[in-house]
């Protein structure tokens, strides 16, 4: 059985393939009466859109979204909101060699062994093209949580970490980096990888502020569980950390504890090692999520593989691909965090009023 939906009270389903006529999402559970138009969604899609710099795939997709249902006279009706984005710049011929040989690191073999056949054009359903639909759905989710501010930034490319975090700088460079010096270094790193026919991995950090204490639930609906699942579902993601994440394992108990003191409106936390979640429930502190993207699997450097018949072969993937998929993954991480938080808010309201 295939699962193409995510969420509970606020739920979305994506559809479409990389080289099909269109992709899209259906958002269900959105409260009625919220102001919504294509103009509210488009800026987020423009952030993820391909072809915006030499550091991303040169596939030219305008990613213009259309709202097909769920909105009347500029306001949500409470019924399913259908969003559609046309595919206009496919080059299926670039994938002729992929039809008979698997790309190592990609989903080619896994899809083939599961379904018995696959859409090899750009990876079909496994293509990162699908994430445009998530970003559109995430823009709707943001309307449900106006009290929350969500900002993601790239903090590492190819093992080179950013050292500063200037929020204003994020919009000034093509890497969504809060560190101008790091962005300058990454230009060279990504250019070198692209010219060599290779690719680089990246780490994206997303911080959500304004999340009130109380969202989430113990055990099987933990807020950090949902955030991890949402971010792990993004193409090329191989790791997710909440708060200090793996670094917490190197701390002592007193170092890792987020000490509290009395404050005017509840506790004043002296640290945020937990990343804004304790026992699966938000604490009111900033939510901090870090997401690790592997290097893009589709590269021009020849890699050993096998054919569908099991014969030894070698493959170099032609076409237009991101030399560092984590760059355009940044707005996708923001979208998934927004979708989880919108769902958590409505679930909390349903139980606790």
C-alpha cells in the first residue's frame, strides 16, 4: 500500500510525477474563513523554484500555482483545497539510459523491486519535483499558525559549516545562508563539484518561534516525532535532529538540563538543549530542527551499477540536477515544519479547547 498523505486534523495529499503534465496537493482540514489566494502561496514556491542560480538545477519551471477548489470569494470554505502546478520543462530523453540501469543512491532499484516497474523519467514519484506541492501546502498551513514565525537556513555544505547567523543575510545569497563569508566559500565548493560532475551534501537548520507551550502529545503523537517524520520524508534527507540532537549524548545531565527560573509569564528557561520540546509537548521555547541532506544521487561522474537484468554496468546520469539538493530543500523544510505545527495546533484545540 502506498501512503501519499500526511497529518491528522490538518492533512495534505500530494500527487503527480516529475515528468507528468502537472503536480499538486490537496489540503484537507483547513479552517474556514481564512483569506487565501495564489498570491499568498507563490512567494514560497519562488524560493524553491529551480533555475534561479547556477547553484541549482537549470530546469526552467515557473511553478505557477492554481487553486482549483476550497476557496470562495478569497476565503477558505473548510472543504478540500486543491492546488495544481503545471510541469512545463521536462526533458524525458535525458533519462533513456536510466530506463535499463539503476542509479546508485537513487530510488530506482527500490521502486522496481517493490512495484515491478517504474517511471524512470526524472525518477517519477521519487523526484524532488514533488516537493513543490509540499511547499504550496505549507503556505496554506502558515495561515493556520499566524502566531508562529518559521525560518530555515543552510548551516553547512560539503562539511564546511557557517559560523554566524544573520537573519537578514539569508535573503541576500543563493544558499539561504545566514553567514555571508560561508556563502562566498560555498560558491567555490558547489562550482567545483558541479564542474567535476559530482555533488555535495548540506545541513539545514529550521527555527520556529512563537509556538506556545502545550502543542503535541505524549508517546505516539509527540511533536518532535511528527517533526522528525515530516522532515525524514523529504527527498535526500538522511538525518534529523531536534535541539542538540546527537550532541546531547556527549553532555552530562546537569549540562543538558534546560534550567528554569520564575518569569513574568511562566518559566524563564536558561537554555534550550531540548529544542523547544519536552515529553513530546512544546515548551514555548523556539523549536529547533536540523536536517541532513545527502549529496544528489544523479551525477555525471560514472558509478558502477547493474542493469534490470542484473548485469554489471556503469552509469552517468545526464540531465539537469542540483549539485547540492539541500539548497532548494531549505524552503521544503520550512513547509514541512509549518504543516506539522498547523496540525498540532488544531489537534491541541480539538482536545483542550
